[in-house]
């Protein structure tokens, strides 16, 4: 009797179980763990280490050495090195991956299966255990002979049953098979799905004289006729992902706009802090000069010694104010350094160069022109419009979802089968063994309550997006007009402050001369000095405030980047 074993396949199954077990033992080293991020047990346990040098990306356009601290230079430095903007720069790239994901809906898909198997099944040998015995004799014999033959037949059948029950003649039927199938499918934006498939099979058994082979190929088509029909609904996901990609780029542009406005504002705040420090030094010089004048008059007997107390107090007060001005400059420098992240260009232990603040010229700001620019350039308005477009796509999608599903399908193929290695392909080009089918699949939800609810929600959300767009347009116009008012106010304030400084300087000269002649007091001179210092501070503040207000206006228009010649990578991608 022939026997078969499956030790080889069992070893293969065992290996398939061992490989994943070994792979699960691969070492993973996390960068951070709960223990590594926990605070130290005490303050003394914290080591003081020097900050390692951090590689910073170079600015897109390196300015000449003598122009490293111009406004345009620091703007480009901030765009290239600001940490907050670096974090935001990942958002457009992340959003853009959804476009490829949506395109993948129409990518061809290939699936293939190859398998081999063996199987042992029990079988009974019906040829063993004796057969029916016949006795030759006279035809039409007597009853005794017939009875004897019947007894012999019964004994033979009982022997077969006993032998089969004992299992001595149970045979092992061994079978093995090899199958290979492959299917290629191609969905189309029209709601059509094309498929091409083929298969190969080989089967063998100990009960067969030779292996059997079979092969087939088939081409099929499925077309949506109602729900899922046409490019309008099937391209919704791709169009929505493209809109979201553009929204991501616009959000990054908005972040860049706000960053540039902050850089400009902090730049002029730093310039104002530098000028404030100089004005406070000038104020201290005036107080010290007045004190020296007091001492000179006291020395010649024209002024009582007690009169110089007020001058001494003023010197002390101005020194205290000077300390505040120095601290203010240091604070403004830290804030500005945080924005532009200059690295080695301006070391942390150094000071920024002095900023020259030019005298602004009167610029025309037509309100209607600025409002029109805002409607065309503001990224938040563009985002709101794309939100409306996404709402329209949702309406198209849910409206199509109200329809029942009705799909037409058809397939055609050829089969081949036979013995011998070439039998699986022998008839694949013979239309005699072809197969064809066609039909319709229909399904729908009775009542369609979920579909109707989704469609109503899409229409309401689209209406909400339209209302939000109208509200944002009004807010943008209000912001632009308010920025125009602020820019005009700062320019007028600068002109008035400039005139005040001129008059205060004349007043101080007159009051000082009166004091020399003994016709005025320290308090009068000191008050005029303070008025002059306040006028100078107001002039410097108005000058810096005008440039800040102008930057705020350009940000409200959405034209700040364009006016500084800045083109972001996201802008190039969406215009190319």
C-alpha cells in the first residue's frame, strides 16, 4: 500500500509563522520617551550646556554685505528662517498629498494570486475482499444449487464489510493542485470599470492517470447608469482635493503676509527704540547742561545754592528714564531676533546696526482702489471662495446620491481544459469555447432618508459658506478703510510733531536765555526741556507709526508680499 506524508508543507507553514515572529523582535529606538521628557528631580540636576550651533537655511537671495540690515533684507531673512513659518510650511505639502490620493481613484489596479496545495483523503478499495462466486452447472438448476449460491454470496458480502470495517484496505487518495490568477481593473471618470483577467490551474490526483490543466481569460465592463454616472460626480473628490490644495497654499500665504507685517512693525519698533534711546540721552544731556549752568550761576553768586536741587533731581530722573530706554531697546531687539532668526549674521551678544528712518512722503491712497486690491489679493477671501466651490461639489455629490444604483455589466471570455502541459492554452484563441454574460444590477434604499439628509445638509452648508464670504468681504473692506484712516492720521501726526519740535527748540532757547538773565526759574526751563523731549518722541513715534500703518494697509489689501517683490513657492506652483 502506498502512503503520502505532508512533512514538507508543514515545515513551510512553520517557517511562515517564524518569520513574522522574528520580524517583531526588530529593535526600535524612540527619539523621546516619557522618562526622557520628564522634568529633572531638582534644579541642581540640570546641566548647563552651551547651545549647539543650529544650521539655518540661507536666505533665497543673499544681500550684499553693506545691505544686510535693510528692510527688504530682513524680510527675506525672516521668510527663510522664521521657525513659526517653517512649521506652517509643512501644511501645503501635507494638503497636496490628498491630490495624488484622489487621483489614485482612477489608477489601474492589479491583483494576482498564486497558490499550491496538497491534500490526502481516505478511500476504500472496492476490488479487494473477494467477489461473487459462480458455479457452472446445468442451466435452470435445482433449488439446492440456488440456495448454495445465495449463501456463498452472503458470506462474501459479510467478509467485505468486515474487512472494510477493520481498515486494512483503506487507500490514501493524494491530490495536489497549482492555481494562478491575475486581474487588471481600470476605473474611469465616466463611471465605467474595465477588467481583464486570466487564470491557470493544474490538478493531479492518485486516482487520475495524468494531471489536468485549465486556462481562461475574460474581459468585463461595468457601467453605472444612474448613481455614479458621469464625470461630474466621479471627479468631485479630485476637484475638492485640488481646491483644498489651493486653500493650503493660500493659508500659507496668509501666514507669510502676517509674518512680513510683524517683521516690518518690529523693524520700525526697533528703530523707534534706538531713536528713543538717543532722545533720552539728549534729554539727559540737557538736564546735565542745566545743572552745570546752575552751578556756574551759583559760583558767581547769581543763584542761590538751593536752586540747583531741582536741576540735580532732573538729572537723576533722566538717568532713570535712560535705563528704561536701554531696557526697552534690549526687549525690542529680542523680539526682532525671534522673528528673523538671524543666526550668525547678528550674534545674540551683539547689537543690531542703527536703522536710518527716512522722512516719508505723502502717498495717494484711493479708497476704492485699495478695496478693489483687497478683493483681488487677500488670501482669506480666496479661501472663502474655494469653500463655496467645495460646497457646490458637495451638492453635486449628494444630489447624485439621491439616485438608485443601476449598473450594467457585460463580460466575454474563453476557456480551455485538457490533459497535457499545453492543454491550458490550447483553446484560448478558439471562440468555440467562449463564454458571455450581460445584465443589470439594481439597488436602492426605500425612503432615502439618509440620502435626503446629506443633500439638505450640503445645500445648507453651501449657503452658510456664501454668507461667510459676504461677511468676510465686508470685514475686509472695513479693515482696509480703517487702515487708510490710520495711515492718514500717522502722516498728519508726523507733520504736526515736526512743527512742534521746531517751536519747542525755539522756546527752549528763549527760556534758557531768560534763565541766564535771571528772569526765569529752573522749573520753567526743565518743563520746556521736557516738552521738547516729548515732542521729539512724538515725532519719532509718528514717523515709525506711519511706516507701520502703511504696512498694515498693504497687509489689509493683501499686496504686501507683491509690493516687496516676494513670490512664494506655493504661488509659483498654482500659477504654473
